[in-house]
């Protein structure tokens, strides 16, 4: 609950001194605390969850300007504000959520940049590995990944070449040898004929 002090029939100096005493003596009740957050250096917002808003004014200002005018000063602040503005915490939860989201996004960009800096490059074509290929070359099934210095496309080319060579070898082994051409056999028949006569 907010707490309001309205000073009446007193001097400006007495009001200033009393407000200074209130600020100092009651600091642990009215002062916001620092958020305890992972991104501590990026968070300037203040945690008002345990802070009691304390506002001060004078009866003369209320009579002259009205309660809805900028006649209220909240402890810990310098200027006079409307009561609504004095009770608001623009440097509180809403600012904290924005700052935290900004710090988190910045941290994520940093992590992504660090990861990209570590991403392997194909020794054959110079392209960076895809996430899938990078995972293939670093997981427990790395023995299936082939040459670990090649990207997906170059690795696929190697696999296709090996499969084509294996298929060609298999086909060659399965094909019976071709008979020798007939013109090679005829001269041997003719040679036999000449031998009989001779």
C-alpha cells in the first residue's frame, strides 16, 4: 500500500529536512532493490516487489493545484509528479522484462557466432558443413561418416563413386568371358589344312 505524507503549516526548509530524514531512516522499506538476474550487468531495472511507495507533498500545493496535479514527490526521486506517475515504476518490471529479453537475445547471438566460428569447412570444396553433417562427424556413429573432413555433398560424391566402382567390379565378375572372334579361329583351321597337304 502506498504511504502519503502531507505537510501543513510548515516551512519549505522543515519539509526538506523531514523528507531527508524519512528517506534515510526508511530506505529499507521504500527503496527498490536490484534484480538478481543471470545477466546482471545488462539489467538496470529495479525490483519494487518489496518496496512501499512513499509520496510527499504540502497542503498548500494541494490547495493551489489540486491532488491530480504534479505536486507529489516520491521518496528516492527528485521531481514532483502526478500521483499516478509517482506511484508508477517505469524502471521496474516492464523495463526488467525488456532488458532481460534484450540481454538474452544478445547472448544467443553471441553463442550462435561462437558456434559458427567452430563450424568445420570442407577440405575439398571449401563450403561449411551443414548441421546434420557436423553432427555425423562428431557423434558416436562417426565410424559411418566416411572422410570427416568432407562436407555432405563431397562425402555423397565419394560414396557414389565407390558404389559405382563396386557395381562395375561386380558386373565384370558376373559376366562370362567373351569368345574369341571367328576371324582368329579361321586362320588356325586354314593352317591345319595346309599342314595336311604339306
